[in-house]
């Protein structure tokens, strides 16, 4: 029978029932062997044969393979005779078309709204959400003129605005089958996502319901994705605001929202020392990994085009080689990504277009040099580094040590759903389950919060200096604050590039204990030195801040509290401003208090 198929017919080879093996053969597109989760989800789908199906699977798990297997099944039994894929970007349209072609499904990724119909040589089209939003009734006609399966990749984009959501609903309301995919189902807004089912939880909040979920924690245990270590870098920065006032802060300090935002943006300034030191450390880490993974690549994710060009120039200066520069307004950007993916180049610099769905399996090192801090964007960005090709590959992502990013890194393994409703304002501000003391502290700190509108002010970055703070992995913290270029930092930059997920924690624990013994030895030498040289005040303050941050990290681990909450408690107890503005005496008071608590 198979030998009589015409060029337009499709088989189901994309997912023949072979025993699930480690995903070495198909890092992108489709595979002859389904992974265990794909087979389980497929069996569930074929058993129910629903009109709508939402699959939530962590980035890198293989959603494309799963979706195309369903498409081949439905085409083979004539349930549908047309396939439409809706993707977030033009590059992903091409990526879907290439993956589909490998299993005999021909999708036209160059379809435009001016064509009006599907060419007979194709089984269907790949379009973007923006295309659908511009002419929803054209796409309604495409869908209604055949028995159609609509695959909506990263379906949360359907809620980007009411216009997009309404257009998607109008275009595909009458589709025979709809398969929705997402790697991150949660959103920070309450715009409903079309074709997604919501049910009320125990608190009455309407929450999205996936038909099948495969989270990062499960994928990590199965060896489908890489373990991710976050190298967090703090440091001190200075800038001048729009009123001409010179400001200074530490990245890891517990400050108001506008201070944190401006300190963060100052650290990311391409002309500053902070980002140069971090990129240099990341390049050193990449060199270490390439000893075990020769084609390992790195990616710097920038906030905008200007910053991306600055980082590219910086990498060229540090390494002597031009990185691949990916800008969204460059018509050749998609080809450049594909070229980088197939090459042995070390670095790629890009803005947002590689944050979601783009498939470059050899990316092992990342620098999160963007000011975006939404859970959705963060998870999608980290998803670029987790795709596993062989057992033991690890990923390392360098991040600014701002409280919000550290919290997101700690919560990487959490599975979340999209909530349509919000808790009361009091619950949002104070949080459920807080003690009375925590509530009082939160209330006291509320007046210290500045308007988020201040984050849009322009400013002049004056100086910045990076400091290695710690490694975040699997919800834990490892290491103490150390100077950039120090042996303590090198202990972590030099970690092997091939480690099993369970080995990572053991190695990090060993490194942390070694670093702790070095810290103790230095402290003992200082205690017994009766002839200490008087240090300049700025150096003394810097050392005090370093010690305070180390003690805060230790206390936070002991009490399982966020660093920001410990800093807030210290300020409320001892008085005084944030660490960056505190005097030597004020910082010493906090150090003394923490030492008493720890002992």
C-alpha cells in the first residue's frame, strides 16, 4: 500500500511505535521514535479524539514532533485534508514547514494574505498570529473550505490583545480539529486565550486546564532537557537621573521598583564594566564547556537593537571574532539563525526574536542581558538553552542578581496555569499565608515603593562593576560573593560541561564547601593579624557589602527566605537606607545582627 502513495499522500512515519529512547536522533522537527511523554499524549488524543486539545510541554521537550504525528494520523485516516499552523514569528513559520516536510506534509510558509487560497501542491499553510489578525475572514475561508486541522503554536499569543484573540476565534471557530501548544501557559494579564478551557479553583479563580502537561521537572528527570545553572552577578552601579542627581545602588539590594529598574539598566549598558565582565566570564564558561561539547554555542539576549549592536562589538573586542548578530528588522535574520545553528560559531547576539520557539540545540551558555522580567518571557528565553542532544549536557545562564530574576530562576521547575481572575488587592500586596510580622513589614515597606512610571525615565549610566554572587540551581543557592576573576568564581566557571542532572547538585555542594573553607581561613587570618593596614573607606564599604551579602545568602538558605525579604527585615530592625546608600556603621550593625542569628 505504501508504495502506491502519491506525492501528496502522507504516512505516519513521523512517530512510528518504536521504543522511546534518549532523544539523540531528532533534536528538531520529527523523530522515528517517540519520547515517552509524546506517546502517552498521542494515546490520550487518539482515545478521546477531541475537537480541541491543549498540550503544555516545557520548551525543548518536542512539541513539534508530537503535533506533526497527530497531523499525519488525521491526514492518513482522512479526518482532515488540510493543515494550518499558526506561529508567533516568520522564522517559526519556516521552521514548522521544514519539520513538516521531513514527514511528507508540505506547508507553504510564504503564504500571504494577498493570495486568497492554498496552492494545490501544498497540504496547507504556515502563518503568523499577526497575519490572522489582519484578515481573520480570509483565514476563516481557508479553514472552512476544507476539513482542517489548526495547530496553534504557543497559543498564549492568542491573548496578546483583544484584537488578536477575537481574530483567532473568528478565523478558526469552525475548524474540524484544533491543537493548541504552549511551553509556558501562564500570562501576567487576564486576557482570555481562545479555545482554552478554564475552570474555577478552590479560591474561585478561573484557571486554564491543559489536556496534557509535561513540565520541566519531569523532562529533566527523563533526560529530555538539560539542567540549567544560573550564574548570578551582583555589583555596584552609578547613574545620573533626569533631575541631574547622581544615584548609586547595588544590583542585589532590596530597593524601590524604580531604583532596581534603573540600576539594572545601568548594569546592562554596553559601555559599562558590568556587562563586559559578565560576558567575559560567560565566554570563559563557554570555552570550558566546548572541551566536552565542541560545537557548544552562546547567546546574548539584548533588550533592543542598540544594545545588541553594542554587545556584538564587545564580544568581537573580547574574542577577536564577530558574533552572529540577529536583528528583527533584518530580512535575512531567519537565514542567519539557521546558519548559526548549523555552524561551529561561538556567539550569537539577538533581541527578542530568539526568545521563543527558535531551535538552536547547540546553545549551552546564555547571558540574560535584557530588562524584561515577566515569567512568560523569562521561561521562553531559558527554553532556548534546555534542549538536550545527548545525556550529560548542561546549560549555564548568566543573570543580573536582581531579586525578581533570582526568584524566577528558583521557580523554573514550577508548573503554572493561566488565571483569568485576580485576588483582592490586599491579597496581592500582602500575599496569602504570610505571618503577622511579615504583613506588618510589607505594610511598612509599601510607602517606600515608587511609581512604576519612573521606570520610563531616561538616565545617564556613569559606572558599573560586576561581582560574582552565587549559583542558583534546582531551587538552591551555592557559593559566596567573590570578586570577578577570583579563584572562587573560577571554581564555578570551570565546572565540567558534561554532568548528569543529579551530579550537578553534588558538584555544586563540593565547590560551595571548598569556598566556605577559604572564606573561614581568610576570616581567621584577619582576626589574628594585629597589624592590619587601614583601608580607604570605599574599599571598606565594598568589603562590608560583600560580607553582608554573603551572610544574607547563608541566612536566606537557612530560613528558606528570598534575599530581598532578609534585606527588608534587616532594614526594618536596624534602620537605615538600602545597602548602596547605607553607612559603614549601618552595614556593620546588620552584619552583627546576622552573625548572632546564625550562631
